[in-house]
């Protein structure tokens, strides 16, 4: 089930005309905002990996709860890759403001009651958290934020190889998901295994040491172990986790 499939048309704001958009927001009252990043993902995955994955999860969730999926924001906070060619960065404060502006504008123009931001990039999480918190006092819209929720448990059940330092980047997980979402952009013949273990590894979590200083390949884990079948199962579990959160707080559309 890929986000470019025909069934996505009824949820995809980019492909709607003004009358279709008005009808969709009147029907669903919920907007999903996928955000990602443009940064390296090893020798085998495209720089837009986080964008493709966020968009896929957004449409899968929209199909289950009824929602309008907004255009994907393809730039995030990618400071750790700032010296790698192709990296495009916006800072945390700007990202937070973008999220808040989107909510305010959709509340005014479209009367949304619920807003869900889904990130395919972990470093966007801080801006998402504070945007959602600040919106509580600014706008009567119920807001949620997700970045691969429940992925640690999902990986423990289905992955063949361990995560690096509890993180995921261009590894078995992301590569498996991309084999489901955009297999045409995955070059498995170039996939590698790398678990950075340098004197700087422990410092990464407690200092300004960037990930780019730790890995030769840009892979953090074992991309060679990727598998589309396991990737599909994991994507389904991530969606179910999001549904559980929405239902626990009063799922409505």
C-alpha cells in the first residue's frame, strides 16, 4: 500500500481543487501533516527517505481515521549531517513556527478540529513537542505528534539485527520500510553494515558531536538485513500504535 496509489486521492490535499478541499475538511475535520528531512541515508537510500516514509504513514493513518493529508514538508532539523553534500536544514525554532502556522491557518480556513503531525525524522521531535504544547493555549485544535511510535518494541519483535544506540538511520528498519514504500529507489547492492564504535560514540548523546563524525558510510546498523515483508509488518504496527493513542484520548474525525 503506497502513498501514490489511487485510493489516496480522496485524502490528498495537493490533488484537490478548492471545492474538493472544502468537502474533505467538512467531512473529516482532521489534518495530517507529514514532515521529513533532506539528508544522507547511506549509499543505498535516497536523501528524501524520511519524506517518503512520513508521507506513507500519513496516508495509512488517514485511511483508518478519515483525514486530509497535507503536502509533505521535505526539510527538517538535520544539523548532524550539516557537512554532507545535499543536506538542507531549517532550525528548530523555524520548524516549530511552521507547524503552529499550519494549525492556525487550517483552523481559520478549514475549521479543523484535530491535527496530527507525523515525522519521518527523529531530530524534528523536539520542535514538534513544543509546537503542540504551545498550541494548547492558542488554538482549540486537538493536536498529536508521532515519530515512529513504538518502534523499539516493533524492532524487537521483527528486526533481525540490533539498533545502534537505540537509534535508527539507514539501517535494517528504514531500508525495510523503503523496500515497501519506494523499492525503486533502494539499491540493495550498495547496502552495508556499520555499527560505529569510536571514542566519540558515547559522547554523541552528551555533546555536540555530530553523527557525521561517527560513521564512514552514513549507515547506523545493518542495512543488508532489510526485508520488505518484515518492513510491511512493522509499518502496520506503527499505524496501529498511532491509532491506539488517538483512541485512548477520544478518537474523532
